[in-house]
C-alpha cells in the first residue's frame, strides 16, 4: 500500500466527521441569531458571514496542520509554548480592552484575535512534551511535579492579569492530565474538599458553616470507632435530625452548642481510647477548615466588588438577585431553553432568539438558541455529539504508543470537556457564568481556530501512531 493510502486509512475520520457536524451546527445557530436583521447567508459584513470566513480559514489551517510532519510538534513544543506566553504578555501591553478585559489584538478587517485561545493548544503541547520526557515521573519526583504544575500555572497567571478569569480557569482542566500521568490522588481529594468548603462559605453564614463542620467531624469520629455500639448510631441520628430542624427554624446558635458538645464528648472518648493521633489530626483539620471557610466568607462580603458578588449570587443564590438586573442573562437564558419544549419552535422561528432578548446569544449563550429552536431533543443530540467527540479523543489517547501523543490527547479532551460542561451548565444556572464559548459552535474566530488546531494536531499525531515520532 502506498504511503498516501496508508495515511488515509489511519486517519481518524470519526473525529473529523464530528468536528464538521459541530462546526456546521455552529454556523447555522449563529446565522439564526442574526437572521431577523440580515437574512442573507453570505453577507460577510454580518456575524454569520464573518463566522463562515473563519470556518474557511480554520479548515485551510487545519488541513495545513495535518500535512505537516508529526515530528514538528514534538520538536517545537517548547518554542511554541514560549511564543504563546510572549503573546499573553504582549496583549497586556498592546491589546484592546473590552468589558474590563485586555485580552484581544485588533485585526483590521477580520475582527479580533484572542491569544489565550492559542495558549490552550501551546500549553497542551508543552505539558505533553514535559510529561513524556526521559526519566520524568511526577508520581515520584516532587520537583518534576512542581515543574509540570508550573507549565499550567504560568498561562493562568498571565490571563488573570488580563482580567479574563473565565479563560484562566479553563487551564485548570489540564490538572486532569497530571492525574493521568500519576499525580497523587490525595492532592485531588484535598482540592475537592477546598472547593466544597468554598461553596459552603458562599452559601451559608459563618455560624451555620461551623455547625456543619462540627457535625461532619462528629461523623468522622464515630466512623473511626471500632466498637460501633447501637446507641452511638442512634445518638448521631438524633444529632443530624436536631441539626436539620435547627436550620429549618433558624436557631443555629443552639444547634452549634449541641454539635460542639457532641464533638467534644467524642474527642474525650477518643483520647481516652488511645486514639490521640486521631484527635490531633481531626482537630487540626477542623481549625484549618473553619478558618478557610470564614476567610472565604469575609473576602466575598468585604473584598469583592458588587458586580463580582452578583456573578456568584446568580449561580448560588439566584433568589437574592434581581432577574431584570444582574440575573437578567440567566433568566432570559432559562426562558429561551424552556420555551423550546420537547421539539422546539423550529429553525429560524425562535421568538426570544429573533428578538435578541439574551445578551451574548451568539457567543457565550449560543446553547439557548439550540434549546429554543430545537427543544429537548435537539439539545440532547448536540450534547451527545460532544460526549461522542470527547470519548473518541479519550479512545485515541489510550491507543497511543507514544506518551507525548497520549498526554496531548488527554489535554485536548480536558479542555474540550471543561468548555462544553461549563458553557452548557451556565446557560441553565448550574454553573457560574464565567464567559467561555461553546467549542466549535459559538461565534468567534479565535475559539474556532484554536479548537481546529487542537484537533488537527491530534489527528496528525494519531495518524502516525504506528511509527515512532
């Protein structure tokens, strides 16, 4: 078989087909959003016309990427990463500021270019190159572990300086790659606990948080007792019930006293039972947890600006936010998705879409258009397309011989999953509104080109999986 025929046979056409379907859906949805103003599909002065132009550019660059020698990406992974970091620095000095974020270069005649989008591709390459290096093991070598974390943290810091917290948080998804490479699971458990404490601190008042912590650590003590007498379990059941009733009837101070007494009693019993190490460990964790929770609560109420507080309230406390003020986007988003019903109003027939009720509907809230015009079934199909693409990339990662390609593929899957999950979630109020696009579907040349390059490089690397690069 000729080299060209073998290359064609090894190309992952499933990924390419899923990519083309999602890009096509994106163009149609962007066209639908602006249809009432400009029905001409090939009018390049409109958003959908501009999106079509970027689709053509992305396809050309994607094809060029696939033609390149696969060794290019391995050899130049670090230079590409370094160049992307230089762009992130340059945009701080020469970029244009939009909505409080200095994240774009202005390209005359073509809109704007966002370096942080290409930094995702560069960071995936740089991280894959490091993790696949000779004698690198982040599971055993602490120095190498911090070096890998640094590759992720550097772009996060630079993008935070731009004022674009949403794009910066996307890079946190690359910690999933570190987990696959052997990062200790305990670190992820600690991260999960910190995230849970942060949410608790934002949801409840300090006394309520303390009562919850006392109740939780009481359970920890009971779970560590070898002699599980039935009366201990009954006592704990009563404690949980009384705590819940106390929260319901707003008598937290009494609940706090009860939970504190119970925990103190359990600590005394554990100390007398020669479990002094357990008492010291749990007491230390309790104090640190309480201090952290109180500091988060204090920072939210006294340090964050009102508009930053409103963003969090829209997510965690929507009832406290004016739906015609800070909660307007989410309210209209839910209204648009809900109005679609099972089958939707039909393509180009979305009333809320056509009347432009939802701000940023062609970018961050493009999923609203899908929900209104194509209903539950259309939304489910789109979600299944994303799940299929992510699973396919994971399958590609696991069939690789080269660690470089495997880690790169997991980076692509992680970035794609974070974008998809958070974007869809924030349109329905289950995730905070952090302003990131729906991959391949939302309007925006930088995002489309970035994801096209991410996938094109993956397809090229996978294409050569049977030969060493």
